[in-house]
C-alpha cells in the first residue's frame, strides 16, 4: 500500500552520517515532534537527482525554513557513504539531512519502490516530496516519471507550505 496524506511514516531504521561515522536511526525518532520537508531520489549522483532535484532543495533551503520547516531530508536507496559524499559534493552538507536507505527498507515500507533492475540499477525509491509533521504525512507528491523532478520539486514543496 502506498503512503498518502494522513498516514504515519512507518518506523524503520535508516542510516545517517554522524560526527563519528554512520549511525542507525529509527524514522519514528527522526520525524518525531518536527516538521520535515522530505524528498526521495532514485540515486545519488544520477542525472536528474544530481543536476535538478537536490540543487532545488539546496537553493530554496532558507525559504523552506522560513515557512516553518524544521529540517529538510533526502532519502535514497544508497549506502550512507555515497549519500554523504553526494551531499558534500553538491554543497548540501549541513543543510539537507541524508537518510540512507541502503537496502530499500524505507521505500518498501512506504510502498514507493521503483524497479530499475532491467537498467542494472536494482530496486530504488520513486522520486517524491512530502511534508511530514510529527511523523504524519501532510502532503505528498510522487512523480509518475522518476526521470523528472516537477511535482516533487522544491518549488512544488514550497507551494504546499
């Protein structure tokens, strides 16, 4: 079942890069008591994710915060080292939290897995953005075509705040 507005984010373990290295964190703990602008990309360093999706959230970071967002987070079916390197490479470190979903547990729990096996990319997550308040989805937009970043863009997210 695909997650929708009004649903609670499933409580699974993802990995963030802490000061001393990788740290597991339960999504229930990460989202608790905060308003989060969450977006998902099929993969770090992949064309649309790298050139359009992440840069939009970096450039609109201050506007998102000004509209009441406590944090901006990206999730991808990548290991935490790749996700962290990508955020650093794109100038997003310290702004965008990377929720690494290396085994796809989070996207499967959301019902938003994307099968790219025939392209040699395995199972990834669909491209989406959402506003999540205290663990409950206020709004979510999922791209029909994950090679585009239109309805899941930072601009679309800002319009929903």
